[in-house]
């Protein structure tokens, strides 16, 4: 059988890891300040990296919490509230791992659909009108996982306005913000309202996921309770990894790395966009994103996901179950990651998807 | 004022870190298999390290879960049960961080006192007689934190017998087991009953805490539910750190390191034991442990801990609040760590403690 093509997980390709630079970084760290990174330490993270982040984001370093990936820091935040006490609005579709964490916290979820013109706040407004007290709105506003969509400025402004009016906070997850391949950045919610926004970001997609270094910048009043949970969970996350990231950033290598990644991923996005235009026109709807890892395709036919996954496999194509990103439904949604595949694989993958969709009964 | 002596945290001294060896380990890992440690990975841990541990403990590698310290893996285990559903017996005094995690899980706690002849099971037996259904008994059976005590073999046998009879599991936390300076090892509960014991151990005290590499060996039926929690919390803990530990162990450097540590700590234990015999006889009761980091001292006078801590500070001595290791009481208990202090500091620290206790009113 022909080689299976994995149009599934959105991970950085191995070739993108700057292994030799990382070696230099860890050597420096272990040579110059072993006692600072090999001992038990504070849960908030390696102080020089906190300072570096703080300077970049123009905030007090006391608000920066670094952990075993940004997701883990979010988990600390959620656990710092009583179980079952939170009400959280989310985009639909959205990043599935966050939904899993929200469900573990027994949060009440209010999904708001992402439409052609961006996020539709109607379900949120209805809930607020019913007297619901919202705690957080979780958004991946830049090049969302899974759709690749960019939240329009007007929607960001509306979200901030709603948050101020109704006293809720925004959790803005921005792992892809610096991976923009075309167009100009638009202000993040965090930039517009840093006092009520919890910013999540990570070095996983920028340097290497295996270092497990992610972070959140929190409103000051949430820092102490979050650190308590972090310390009680793992005392601290590895400063060895955090020092590697710090040395990498300090040397200016992050900027070099970002340049390389933007070239690599920008090219792959173009290849996928071209292949989709050629193969999928009429079969799906999609928007070509200006950055990130994914193009979200909405299938025009009323398909069943189980059947699509099965047909995909029979045609040498692994697909992600779109329903995982939805509270309900998602059968029509296919997340197409262009980050980790070679040009040929992207083209062949899209060709196979088109074949499956054309042959899909109905 | 004279320099404050910190008779507080039990951490390995900086001088014990084999920095150059660690550098060699990370170089090999990043050179030979960067793609295996820099990518997202499975929550269970770096496979070669799991295999190494499995071989050492003669178990299937599938039962080994490596995480950001063993405490973090315990947290995953506890979270894999419904909140508030667990009943857990503990030693009193015991390791305070575990108690914090048990409280977060809203576990019902049954403290059993550590007495001169070892753990007293009376409260457990009473609870069982009342019809309580026990889930776990948490013990630090070798050179306990905080008392330094070694659970006698007869008590271990009784604990295993009770566990089998009443269908509960033992969580045996053994970070100090390999740090024995005199006498012969006695079988662990895990060795006697590996099917019903959850073994916790860690490389924090053996290589370096900052690597944050700890592990649990679980009964097979608990593995899947624990891994689900781990993955949903942080996808995986850093394989970079785990690969450093693996390379260190593979080269036989762990054995060398253990030899060095046993010499270092054995000597310090002797220095502290001698100083205590000289200074504290009549003021406290204690047993000199055969290993670990601590000597637990029980003050003969009826003191108040707040007052003792205050008097300590006035005399240039930082002490740990003994009440932190107890559910109730603990005013009479002082944990004395000998691991991180130089000989002179140990002698001077004990001298100051003796002065404070002699001068304590009453």
C-alpha cells in the first residue's frame, strides 16, 4: 500500500529544531550557573527568563509564570478556583486540550460559534441576559487551532468591551502570534486590556516543544493563588529547560529562528493553499490564514466523520476527528495542518482528501 | 549579628551536583537523538529511562510513569479518582507536601502516630472496625521525612497484611532508600507486595533536584487513568531532563554518585549525631537514623512552636515549624536536616538550639 499521509497533529517538524544552538545554550547554563538551575527553586520560573519575557511584554516580571507548557500553567490557574465554580465562554470550534482542562475543573461552558465574519457573541449575550456570571472567555485569537482563523479587530474590541462591562476576564492563548507569514499584526486583546487578560504563550512552537517551556502573564491579583497550586503540584518546573530558552533568547537566536520558521511555514502554507484551490474548490469552504499551523476546511456535503475517517484510511490518509474541537457536531470540519509535512506530502494529502470527498456518497 | 544558620529545608548541597558529568550527558542526548527529546511526546516518560528503571526494579516498563518530580506523578494518581472520594491513612508526622496534595483531593485522612517502636496502626484499625473503606496508606518507610525513622520490618509486614486483608493499597515514598550510611537494607513494602504498592522515587536527591525527574511504579490497573491525567495536564514532562538522567544512569555514574553522596551525608550525619549527644542530651529525645537527610528531635519541655521559632531567630537559628508535619500538635517536634550544612554549621546550629531550649522558660 502507498505510504500513509498524516494530516493530523500540528507539531513543528524535527528539521526546525536548532539542535546545535540548543547545545551551546545548555553548556553555558550548566557551566556558568549550575547552582541556579540544578537545585529546587521557586514555582514561578527561572528569574532571568521571567525578566526577559517581562521586558518583551512590558509588564512586571512578577506577573509572569513559567511552567511545563502554557497548558500546565492554565491548569494551575483553573485549579486555584473552587472545583465547579467557573463559567467559561469558548470559541467553537476550539483547542480541544483546553476544553478537557475546563471540563476537569467542572466549568460551565458557553460555546460561541466562529462564523465567516468571526466570533458570534450571541450565546454569551443570551447567557449574560439570563443573569449568568461569566468568569473567563477563552480565545485563540491569532491563527486559531483548529481553524487557522484570525479574530477580526472589531471582534477583539467587542470582546474587551463585553469583558469590561460584565466583569469577566479574557484568557488569550497566543502560541502562533509570532508565526505570521503575510499581512500586518492586529492588536491582541492582551495589548488592549492587559489588566483583565490572561495571556498564554509558549516556546514550544518557536524553539522546541520538548523543552516544555510555556508561560502565562496573569493579572496581578491571580498570581499568588496560581503559584500556590504550581508549588503544591511540582515545586517547580525544570529550570534547566528554562535556562536553555533564556540563553537562546538572550543571544538573539529566537529572532533568527522566527525568520527561518516564517520562511518554512509560509512556504508550506502556500503549497497547501494552492493544492486546496486546485483540488477542493466546490468540495469545501476555507480561508487561507496569514499564519499559524492550520487551514480549517468545512466540507460542503453532509458527511459523517466516522465514515470520512474510515474512507481516509482506506485511501492512505490519516485525518483528525473534527468533532474533537466541538461541543456538539463537527462532522463537517477537517483541520489541515501544513506545518509538519513536506511539499509532496501536502499535495498528495490534499489530492487524497479531494478524492475521498468526491467519492463520498450523497 | 552572627550569621544565621538554616536548620530548615532538606535539600542536597550544591557541591554534590556532578555538573561536568551532566554536561556530558546532555551533549550526548542532544547530539545522538535530538528528535526523540525535542518533540512532543508520550506522558509516561522517556522510553529508555522507563526501561532502565523497569530493569532495576524488575517490573514491566509499562508500569513506570516518569514526571516532573514524583510528587507531580502522585498528584496525577490522586486526580484520577473522583474529587473527595478517597480515604487515605498517613503517618504522623509525615511529609507535608503529600498532605497538601491529599487535602487538595479532598481525601479523608486517618493519621497513625509514629511511636518509639514504629508506626501505631490503632487509628487505622479503629477506622476499619467502624466500616471505613480505606483506599491508600501513604508511608515514607526508609529514613522518613521528617523524622528520619526507619519503619521496622514487623511493621512493614503488618502493613502489607492489613492491606491484603482490607483491600487497600500502599503508597510507599522512597526517595532516601538508596542513601543508607550504616546497617543493612530491610525489604520495602513494594518488594513484599508490588501488586498492591505504588512506589514513589526520584532522582532529585540522587542526581539533582533541578532536573525535576521523579517517578512512580504503579499497579497495572492504575496506569491508564493516571496517564490520562498527566497528558491532559502537561502533554509530557521534559524528555531533555529525563534523557540527562538516563545517560547518567547508563554510564554507571549513578553508582559513583551514590558512593560519593553516602560518604558526604554519612559523615554529616555523624557530625550531627555527635553534636546532639553532646548538646541536647536531656533536652530532646531522638534516634540516629541509618540514612536519609534528617534527625527528628522531640523536645522534652512543653514548648510552644511560635515561641521556639522566635527564640531561634533571635539566636541566629532558622528552624522548620514542626506543626507542618502534623494534623494536630507538633509543637514538640524539630526536624534537623544534616544534608546541606557544613560541619561547623551543624555543630554551631545544634549548639544554638541547645541554648534556646535550655533558656526556654519552664
